């Protein structure tokens, strides 16, 4: 099938599909005229990539996961290790974002937001006062 049909079936734009091909995540066959000829297996791999990317896996992590996806002799502990690593990374980012939120909340709460030039937000961002 052509890239338009694969795009529709996978939910990915043609540009993304071409990119995944360029970096070797998928390898469609080529017809005699040079056009790409995608299979349903390519569609399944693209859907797998889309779901993996939406969960925050990097391209390299997706490469590993795709390799395991295609390996019927895989050990689930390998897959779990990759997913556990991603979960720890997400937890760390959540903690970091909560800290950023708390700091910004503190700065906003301490700014009068009036016509005076004194502004704890500017002072905090410039390093003139401690930022929480």
C-alpha cells in the first residue's frame, strides 16, 4: 500500500513515516518503479511507534522496544527494564515540575502587581533574592 493509505491506517503523517524510514525504524519494500510499498506489518510497527512515542519513549528506546516486539523469544524482563526506566524518568520530571510550580506560585503570591517598580518575580529571576 502507498504512504497515504499507511498514514490513514496508522494515524501518523506521511512526513513522520518517511522520517521513521530514514532512521531505520521501518523498512518498506520498494516496487520496481521505486515507490514505497508498505505492508500491514509496517502499519502495526507504526502504530506501535506512535503509542510508544506518546508515552514519552525516545527514538532510541523505541528502537529497542521494536526489536523486542519483533523477537518472539524475548524475555519480558528486558521490556520491563526499559519501561521501568521511563517511569522513573517521568516521576523525576513530575517532581521537578512540582518544584517549579511551587517556586513560581511563591513568586506570584509575593508580587503586589501594582504600579510600584518593586517586583519579587523580577528580583527572584535576577537572583537578587532567593527564589523559595
